[in-house]
C-alpha cells in the first residue's frame, strides 16, 4: 500500500524555471506535418489536454500546414476525428469542443516548395494581427528529418523568423521564435553536424528544442527527485555501494508501418543514441550546481564525456546486435523481421541491441551499465534496475554468499513506480532471510510526455530537451558501434520473437558475475511472483 | 503490494546457533506458578503450538507446580481450559489433545515451604526414570520475583540442581539444568545484584535465561537482518545520515489487575529498563564479530556503556514523567490512575515516561534517541522511526527547507512491517515533490514471542535473553532517573487518558528541531492517511 504519511506537505521546485501550473504565454503554434501520424496521435491530444486544463492562454492559435487541400473547417474536423480515434478520454464536454477547434487554422502548402511559403507567412501575420497574438512563434516540424533544413531555410526566406524590432510594452510581449524537432537528429555525427549547421543559420541553439519524449516521462523526470531529494539515496549513489545498473527498454511490437525508416536506422540509432543514453545520463550525472537547464545539461554532457569509447576491436566484447526471427507472441505466430512489409529481405538491420558501458569517473569507476532494447521482445517495459553490492561473504546471514543483493527499480512504463528489494527475516521460528519488495506505485494517471514537453517548450524551458553537444557526443559514442555493425565486425544474432533477445545478450552481465533481473512486469507475467512471506 | 521478486531464494542463518526448524532436545519442563496468569495466557499456548509444530521431542514432559490441590487429570483439564480461553487457534485436532495433555503432570507444593520440595524432587526423578528423559531440567519460575531466590535455594537443597556424574552415551545425553525467569530483575541496581548473587549460588550465568519477551518479537529480531543483510542500510546507519531515532511503546490499557505490582514499579522500571533499552541496543549496536550469542551481547553491552548517564541535575532536562488522569477512550469515560483499584489514592507512580538519550560513540554522536512509553495512550503500538537528515537547505527541491526528511519505520506491533518514506515527484505537469511511503507488511501470522523464546531456551540459545551485565548496566542508567522520581525532582505531569502523554513530552524533540512522527497505526486512526499521489 502506498500513502502519504504526514499529509499534504508539498515542496514546489521554486528554485528552478519549472513550469508548474503556469499557463503558457500567448503564442502561435505553427505545425508542419499537420495531417501526419505524430500530429494526430500525440500532438492534438496533448494540445487539447492542455486546453482542457486551462494551460493554454486565451490568445493562442494553432496553424496546421500540410499538402492536403483542407480548409479551416475540414482541418478542424480532422482534429476532432483524431481525438476521437486516439484520445477519446481527452474529449471535452460538449460546448468546449468548439472553443478549442476555433483556435485551429490551416494552410495548404508543400514544404518542399519555396513558392508555397509566402502564403504561410501571410497567414501567420494575419492571425497574429487579427487575434492580437504577439510575435511568439513556435514552429513544430512533425515531418521527415530530410525536410528540417529546407523548411528552416524557407522560414527564414519568407521572413517568418524575422522577429522585427518594434518596441514592446513589457517583457512578456518580447518577440520570440522556437523550433521543435524530433529525432532522428542525423544518422551519425557528421550528418548530425551538417543538419545542425543548417538549423543554426536560422535558429540559435537556445531556440532549438530537440524532443526526446523519454525525457517527458514522469519516472524519468523522477530520477532527479529520487537522487537529489532523498537522504537515503544520495550518499550511496556511487560505485562504493552500487554494483551495476541495468536499463531495459523493450517493445513487443515489430516494425509495423515504420519499416521504411526503421530498416535504415535500426535499434542503435532509433533507441540507444537518444532514449537509452538519456536515461544513462539522468542516472549517472553529478549533482548540478543548480536545477537550472544549462547546469543540468552541463552535467549530462559530462557523463557522455566520461563514457568509455569503444575501440573498433572492443565493440564485439561489449555489444550484442540481434534481429528477430519468427516466433510466437500472445499465442499467435508472428513473422520474421526480414519478412515484414517494407524491410529488405536480406536486411542486416538490428532490431535488438544490448551493451555494457563504463563511465570512467570517480563516481562510477568499475560499475557496468547494461543496456538492452529491442522489438518483438517478451514484454513491453522500460525499467531501470540498480543493483547494490553483495554483502560480504561468510558474514552473518551470508555464509555461502547466497544472500540476495538489494535492488532499486525505477519503472518508467507501462507501470510507473519505484520498488526496493531488501532482505528481511521470514516470520516464524525459522531463521531464514528472504528478499521482500517494497513498492511505490503511481496511482493517478500521468500526463503524456508530449503534454508536458509542449508546455515546457511554450514556456521556453529546455530542461527536458536535448542540447546540441549531447546529440554530438552521443553520436561520438554510437558511431564506432554503428560502423562495426555496418562492417559486420560482430555477428547479427537471431532471436525468436517473444523472447528476451539473443542468448549472448542474456549472458552479457554474467561475465562480471551479474544477471539481468526480472522486470516488475515479468514477475507477474512469467509466474515469478510469489506470495508475500 | 509486497512480493518476493525472484522466488524462494532463502538464506539460512547457518553461521549462528539459531534453532530454525530443529526439534527441541529431550527435557523436563518444570514450571513453578503453573496455575498463574502467565502460564495460562502465554506458556501453555506456546508449548502447545510447539507441540503441534512437532518442535517438542517424544521424550518431553511438563511438570506443573503450584499450591492448589490438583491431580494430574485436573491439571490437564486446567491446561485445556486455558487454551480454549486464551489461544483457541492453537487447539489441535481431536486426537492430538490427548497426546499433548498426557505429557503434563502436576505436583501440589508451596514454593515458600522448604518441606514441600522433596516431593517435587522425587516426582521429577520418577518422571525422568519412567519416561527415559535424560537429566535435562528447564525450570521456569512464573511467579513473584521475591520467590526467585528462595526457590532456587530449595531446588538446590532438594538435590534437583545436582546433575550427577553418571557417564552418558553421547553429548546429547549430557545433563543440563536451566533457569528461566521474567522481569522484574530487582527494582534497582543494588537489589538486582543481591538477587543475582542468590541465583548464582545455584545456577551459572550461562544457565540463567532472563526473558525479555520484546526480544522474541519478529520485528525486533528483524532489526539485525535489516541492518546486517542489506547494503542499502548498512552504510548509512550512523550519525552522518541519521538525524534521530524515535522509539514508542504505547498501551491503551490502564493498570488492570497488575495494579499492586505496577504501583510500586512504574513505567520506568516496567518498560524502559528492559524492553525499551533492549530496542535501543538492537538499533545502536556495532556489528558483532559473529552472530553468536556472546558476540552480540558484548556489542549490546557496549551500547549501554556508551549511554550518556544523566547527572542528578540533568534528569529534568531529558526525562518526562507522567500519570494519566481520567479521559475518554473509544467513546467511553475511563478513570484516573489514582482511582484504579489497587492504586494508592495519592500515588506518584509514573504511568508514562519520555526521555532523550545520547549514545556517546563514534557512530551515534549527536543523534538523539527519543523514547516514550505509557499506559492509557491514544494508540497501542510499538514502533521505531529512524529519521534521516534533512537535505541541504536552499538546494534543488528545498529552497525554503520545506522538503520532508526520509523516514524508516520498523513496526513491531500490533502491525508487523517496515516502511520507508521517500520524496517523489507528484505526477502531472506540476513540479511538486511529495513524501510517499513504501511498505512491506508481514502477511503471515508470526509466532508468539514466547513460542520462539521457549524453544530457544530448550536449545540453550541465549541470544534473545538478557545477560547479567545488560541488566546491571540498564539499572545503572535508570537508577538516577528513578531517584529523581522518588525525590520529586521533576514534576509528575498529568495527561488525559487516550492522549499521547503530557504536552511537555510532545515538546521533547522540538528542542533539537524534531517532532514525534505519527505512527503507522495513527495515520489510519487519526485520519492522516492521504490518497496516494
């Protein structure tokens, strides 16, 4: 059971530029890719929820841009349908629909055609003038990454990124522009640098918000709180007490409709370079001087700088790449990756990566960080398990070293929670020590990552977005591994769909005397759950 | 929710002389005070449960001794009635009653009359001979402490403590005698020493088992395991991480039928000198070299030696004594202590004690241990709360020092469990840190303390019994306080029945900036339980 023992004592993050309950500033949300999947599945539901919670200001408008020949009204109907399909729980009570939908406007334009941009620009300026919205422009590019640079160029050419220099009444009216983009940020360090240079011709680094939606997840944001607001954990958060850290992000789905992109990217670029390394950084960073965005990002970058880069000949020792074959999931046969529509029949793209990382600094010396991520795995879960050192052998309750280590588990999804496994005496006259688990489980529904991140971007809070040097250093770490994959310097291990990946990945922690711990979802699904003692 | 995550991994205490599942050795259980309250409420149920669990050997007999003129059969009927009244859940299925009751014998004797002892002695020898029980004699004196020394003398005079020197077939046959006694062990250091000298004329220190039934409680025994089998706790178990320790042992009952004894003893002698200080020792002791009885007791004694003795003039600063007045409990009026039957109308006996202790060693320097115990309090509970240091002010989530400290709570009774209170992020876009509680709660019924302790004594394991020097040093600490009470050097604070004691006791931790934490039972009873976040 979980409860708050001493009542509603609350501590707000006053020292940081967190957004809290604050309403977003007045702005125009300019969305490229307005008819696409991301917009329909994530962005419209997130905007509507923000609207329902009164986090959007009165002077707000959404301008959707895509090729299809919609009008404002038909676009509004599209939004309504998207909500009904993907987020029915977000639907407002009758009257409020209209108020939200009336904020939505549409401009049909082909992002690859420079000649279409003047119409966009004039509609932006018209909306701003008509609705009295200050020059606060949030550009969201929900589109293929090849278009990021060309669109940025056209935004500039059309004058949309020109904020003017008219005097303003007060600071809240001071004009701004921001750009939100989604991964992939390049496919290696070189291409990422080229992309970045192109964007930087138009937007300053502080204006670029690179979304990593894992950073919008409640429990990933909770890592900071766990580490820095608890005297229980802060003193033991180092190699003297922690034996290893395991990060799993597993999916049960296959490539589905993303095959064309995924077959070129693979699990390493799709998951490790961004989401998984972000979790490594959150777990491993030194306490920042303040919980302010640049101080935190500085510490995260230091983790990447301390990551031991794998030399070409070391990759095969520390990394496993796998690709799923056919198998059985939920009692049904599922097909091999190479037979999925849109995948090359001889594809050597990895759908699974496991790796052992070391962070060479005083805090983490000698502590292996094990990562694994993949598709068509046994369970869908993102979970971090911290394993503490074993108690000394031969001592006390541990004569044959059989005493189980303490574990701290941070469950990111689908369950959100924290568990601690400790050793306790089994009740009864028997003198038996058994591991028991103490749980804290989020009971309320957490907001979607996008809801939080959009609001942060509206406020200009980049804490949970990725800074350029994080992207750059993450590629620096990933590139030698990707090269080894390309050159086939390590085998592509097949694994049956519905399993925990190749056997060699299961063995990865064994070299140091560890094992992958069952995830909290597994204990239920695989019958490992035992009655409480 | 509580579960054992990785299955039935069990670690037995092989390194220690724990009794585990082992059957007790063959012996004769010689019980003085066989018709008394303790025997009927606690000892017969405990023996029967051990019998049901096959922990008692085939060659076992119980010899009850008291003044009443029972015969074996009428004594057996008395045992059956006691079980039915006080421990119906212990009743065996039909047939087994007889097998247990047939082990019971009775000898009518007045413990104050030397002339009654030869009959006891001859029955003991007759039973041993008839049943083939080796000379293994466990004497349990469930009687007034004034009788301890005279009975011991008569046991000796009657030859019952003479083990003979006949050769034995093997070690398990080697004769032994043991004495089990209950508190009070004297009423101050001098009287305790006199009592001890008398007992030691007949029994060696290793043959004397001083029961402190708190040491038989599951969660008190679990303190060792928590501390020494968990890498999470071991490194932070000191003044650098722990701010204070609070020990509460509260009762809701008044003095009831114990008034005659209690009015002479008071809460200090009845609870603090033994139970509460034992819990202090378990929490504070250094890791022993081995988990063996004398190594553990050596460490416990070191805690008492490090206890800061209160000088006469200091008692009033660190100790509160209280006595209950009338009040309301469970919606009914209850009367003042001084109006209880058997209590002197002008009695100044304390029914409540609170105190602040310091343990002057490297581990605990500067950490106040707050104790409180009393009758007619708001809740019946025994619970230990460890408060960790506050996080630094102004830092991170703690700009105004409002962040709540981490707490570890060990619930001894009536609930048995462990809770940890940590700080976590409140879900939602709000940046709010709130305390959340992670619980581990014993789900199975723990054995009664007496069941465990009797079995230990049968095995000769004295780990959870009190050694003489513990008794002696506990009195050394308590005596100056008792003297201050006697001399009225600190006020007798009245408190209303059904409350948490005198206001001045509530204020005790405030001097160091602390507070009494609500107990886990309180959060429910007093409506402090809040919805999980």
